[in-house]
């Protein structure tokens, strides 16, 4: 419940509207409390004394009060939903904003479906509670307090008798509220898991179809759906056991009023009108009291949603700009790794150990090594996607942990192994890093990345909308758009994380020629598995098990016995084997036989 109370932080901007809503509620409650008094007067003074005029005036008064109360109710409901919608809007935005600044460490372990569920379903539960259930709770409290005061003023003995069933009702509601919050937390987690499974299946639709695993995925989804169904059914079962208890306690109150009230009327200590008024007061409480279980149910769902929402908001980003962070000027591009070690969260061993490298401005640095050797981990430290566990990464002599993150990352262009494009036009995808870039600059970047020709050949050219994650483009096309996006930023530091892996040999050659020109005047880090991509680098770092085992230029490393030469010899052997196969086929069967030879891009 303490998490639910924290919603008050989102209520502060709407204090004026909330106060107005409370005034309307007080007015409506006061008007409803007048009605039993009027009915009492109609019975005792109108019917029993035969005053027809009194009955007419009372009827007109009740009509006027009803119309006025209805008008106030309309304003109150609109105002309540207005406040709730703004709370939902603000909370949803704050969650989304917070997620944007969470570090890679958080996203490495968070499920996308769970995050979506918290931003949408959990916020909806909080919004619904703030818009209706909370108002009904306030109205119930005000109404109960007013009725209790009037009943005690009229006849305290009868009031205690009539209100006695409310005590066990409050106990039942409180006990139910404690249980329901825990149950709804399980429901929300099950729904988050279900959303994660759905999102993962839709994203991996091609893999599912390729391996004909539709039935397997249907079974997995059904299992999680069943977990969600059972969690939801547990909530309904608990609620269903409470409802009859509530109804029975309200009925018990009516029975007590009729029994003891009737005896008091016969004894002459109460009038018929007073008994009817007492019963009317109790009936006014009946509907809200019966709704109490609904309100507790909604409160439990909102409390569970608030707990899940605040689990995100209370999770502070591991990586953010320091309070005294320095805003970087235009960089020259010097980068230094000084005694760097890196250990990922929950990993048993270091991913990087004893890394010492100094890269001068405008140098091209190539990183090569087996998968898992630490190449990507090393370059991820430059834009500070992760923080070192030992040592430091310096850019132009300044530790990246002491500089403003935005000013750092805006000067680093990155093309990752997986080229993620957004479901938007190609133009907007290229412009993503520089929203103010002109169309001419976008076209220039696309031409430099060898993307312009295929873009203009598409039906809508640069306005062509790519599918989710750029799925409507080929791997090579996505990669070239991603390269154009990075180049448009005109970064001082350029990072290419195996960015040519998804293009054919001819396209690679064209892009490489363009990159050779564009790398001038900026520091470039290139991760690649093909030696043809890195042989012209100013510095080649050979990595193995998180360490730099060799460093130097292509010719220097070839002259040494080591991992670089082993990689070179393996690729060279593959190339020589391919050329020998070509020569044998030309000799024995003629050039036409080359059509039967498999094409190997790595060759």
C-alpha cells in the first residue's frame, strides 16, 4: 500500500482540480444526507398529519435536489477522469523517460514484454484507481461519517445497533485487501511474462517458421497463458468468497433496524418516520458497502501496479553523468585505455583484463580476434555503455566517467553488428542522429555509404517506410543505411562493429572505398573478422580471452608467430583452395563449369 500512496507525488500539479473535486463531493454527500430527513418529514408531518401541501413541497424539493446532484455528478465524474488521465499520462511518460536513461546493464537483464506491461497495463490499473475507485473510497468515507453522525445525533442507541455489522465488514475488507495485493502482483508478473513471450515470438517469426516450430511455440504460449489464467482465477475466487459476506452483513443491519426500531415505535420512543429514515441511511450505505470489495479489488490491482512501476523508477541508472560532469568541446579524437578491466554483472570472470592502449587522433584502429575475445566489450567502453571495473578510459585526456554523457555520445558515430532501423522512412532513419540535417546532407551521407542507388530505386525513394527493425530491407541494405546514419553525424570518433558482415564482397569494396575517404580526419575503431578489412589500419589489436595479445601493423604482425598469423594463414588457405578449384575447373571442363562452383564471400 505504501507504493500506492506514492501516487500523491503525481497529484501535486493538479491540487486545484483535486480540491474542486472534493468540494463537489462534499456538496453531493451533503445533499444525499438531506434526502432521508425530507422523507422522515413527509411520513411524520405529511402523511400522518394529512398535510398535502407539505408533501407537494417535499416532492418538488427532492426533484430539485436530484437534478442539481445529477449535474454535480456529471462535473465530478469528468473532473475525476481528467485528473486520472493526466496522472496516467505523467506516470507513463516518467516510466518511459526513465527507461531511456537506464544503462545497458539493466537492459541486458530486463524483458521487453515486462517493460511494456509495466508502462501500459500497470499504469492503466493506477489510472483507473485514481479516476474512479479512489473517488468512490472518498465518497464512501464522507458518506459513512455523515450518516454515522446523523444517526448518533438522532438516537445513539439505535445508531450503534444499526452500524454494528459495519465492524466485521471493515475487518473483512482489510483482510481481503492485504491478500489481493499479493495476488494481483502475481497476475501482473504473469501478464508481463505473457507479453514477453508474445513479443519474442513475433520478433523471431522467421526463425520459428524456418525451423517449423509453430506447434512448439503455441504450446509454450499456452503454458504461460494458463499461468496467467490461473493467477487471474485465484483473484476472482477470493473476491467471490467476500461478496456474499458483504451482502449478508448489510441485510443483517436492515433486520436489526426493523426489529429494534419496530419495538421502539410500539414503545413510543421512536416515530415511524425516524425508523424509515434510519433504514434509508443504511440503504444509502448498502450500495457503497457492497462495492467495497470492488474498491478493495481495484485498490489491490493498483497497489500491485504501483509496486511494479516503482521497481523501475527506484532502479537508478548505473551509468549517468556525474553532478559535476564537464561538457566536452569538439574532440580531437585521442582515446586511451589505461589499465582497464571489465567484469559484467553476474559474470564470474573478467571480460577484459590489463588493457593499455593509446590511440592518437585520426588513427584507424582495427580489432580482431575470435568471438568472445572482448572486441565489442572494449569499444563499448568508449561511449560509456558500460563502466570499467578497474582503470579508466580517456578521451582527449578526460576520463569518460567525468564528462557529460550527451556531449560525449554525440561525437561518436556507431554502426553495430545488428543494424537496428526504426519503423519510419529511410530519410528519418538516416537523420536520426542529426534531426536538423538537410535533405542534401542526407543524400550525401547515403551516397558515401553506397546506399543512394538502392534507395532511389525503391517505389517511394527516401520516403520509403521500412518495417519494424528494418525487416523489409536486406541485411546489406540495412547495414548501409546504418552506416549513412553514423556518417551524417560527422563524428570525431567512428566505431564500426563488424559493420561489413552483412554485405557482399562487391558492396563491401564500394563501402570500404567510401569509408577510406570518410575516415580521414577522425579516429576510427573497426571490428572485423576479415583481414582484408583491417590490413590498412594504423594499429591492429589482436585480442584473446579479454587481453590484447598482439599489436602492430599488418606487415609487423605477419612477421611474428602468433594468433594474427594463424588467422591470416587460415583465411589465406581458404582463398588459395578456392583459386585452385577455379583453375582445375577451367583446365578440365572449361569456363562454363564455373557456374557450378559455390560462391564464397569470405574468399
